[in-house]
């Protein structure tokens, strides 16, 4: 096994900011204004920071700040048995989601399994009127019939690559990067 290596930077921090502004505008347009958005919920970890940015952009545009929450899906994942000890984070949804238009936010949409887990977790908190999905990156390769309503960038990639969204404060910079997993296939190049 080789070491993972950076293959390409798909979006820098400025491109991510432009995508967040565009997504915020699209969310406002789809919901006919910010007042009808019942809440923006980020999937912990990177989704919650992207959700914070979207809420800030929506507030700048409309002057209305939608409610913000975060959702931990650790025990809803279908692969939880593979993890010896999942890292637990606190879900924080300080508003009622029953009958609300909810914007669910994640960093990367890949197989759809994370979103399926998030939908299961969300339903334990109530029954929203609608759930719309916003992601910074859609890389395809779906295993479940799930699609994003709002996408920062579509990034075709192979299964041998990792698409990473780096976001402050979790990371030291903002970027979308493609990494070779270093699995030795094709000489380390996917």
C-alpha cells in the first residue's frame, strides 16, 4: 500500500465561497424566500460547518436567519458494526421540524448511504413537510436512489479516489481536493 497523495485541487476557498453564495440563492428561490425555510441542518462534521455558511449567506441576502441545527448519524449508519467505537457528537436541533421545509447539508454525496442514515435520524425528531439536500460536491456512484437538490460542484471520480472537502475550522484551509488512496492499483494512479 502506498501513501495517499494529493492528485488535484478542484475548488479553492474562493470557489467554495462562490458555490455557497449560489446555493444560498438557489435555496431562497426554491423556497420562495427565506421565511419559508423551517431550518438548515448540517450532518456532523463538515456538513454542519457548511450549513453555518449557508445560513449566514441566506441571512446576508434576505435579512432573515433560518434556524440552524446539526445532526449526528453515528448510530444510524448501516456500517456501524464495522466501526469498533463510533465517535459520538451531540445532535442539536433547537427547533420543531414537524411540517417544516428542512435543508439537509453535507459535504460530499457519494453512495447515498450517509444521506439515508441522516433521513432516518431526522425522522426521529419529527416529520418535515419537505427535506431538500444541499452538498458541496456530488461525485456520483450512487448505490441508493438519492440525489441532491443543490450542488456546489459535480466531480466525476473513480472509486480509487477520495474526494475531500477541507473546511475551516476543522482543516487549515478551504478546498475540495481529490486524493489517490495509495492502494497500489495502476501504479498508485487511479
